[in-house]
C-alpha cells in the first residue's frame, strides 16, 4: 500500500513543482544549445534538438496541468492565485522553488524570443539567397524558339508593363 504522504495533494504538488523545475532547467539548457547552433549556422544539428524541445514542451505542459489539478484538489484556485495561497501555508522551501520556477520560465521565454529572431534572420538570408539564385536561373534559362539562348534586356520581358 502506498504511503499516505504520496496521496496527499499538498505533497504531490511539492513533487510536481520539483519535477517542473528539473524539466525547465533541461529546457533552458536546450534553448541555450539551440541558440549556439543558430549563431554558428549549424542548421543540420537543430533537427534532433527540435525533437527534444518538443518532447520537453509536452512534458512541461503535462506537469503544469497536473499542478493545476492538484491545486483544485486542495480547494484552491488554478494559476498564480492558487499557488500563492498554497505557498502561504506550505513553507519557505516551496516558496523558493516556486520563485526558481518563475525565474527559469522567464529565462526560457527570453531565450525562445532570441532564438525566434535568429531563426527569422536565417530565413531572411535563405530567402534572399533563393531569390538571387532564381534570378540567375531565369537569366540562364531563357531560350528562343530556335533553341538558342536569348539575351534578356534589362530584366523586363518585352510586351509587359
């Protein structure tokens, strides 16, 4: 039979909070690695990282949902209001843990925004390179009805405005 403290919602909430912190720490490390790869331009190394990122995101969402359910089982509101009510009576260790979770979440959010900007820059660079290649390809691929290469004047097709 399970120990009674393992069935106690307050005990479970403390454990969930600890697990969330562990997963969020992993997530921050992953985001820092992602930023490093994006900065270096090592795009191929991002694929396995993206799979891990998706997995951790799903785990974090499940833990947050579990925390919300545990708050409800304690008769508390969901979200920050419920957490603050629980923390008021749960002790300093849990209060420190909650603050650590909030700090990690803020750090993860900042890294994610920065990484999004880096990805945007890579996309912009790739789109510009693609446009240059397409222009060069279009110039190289213009042939007349006789199969001979045709010079294109000024980049506009005659007869078009």
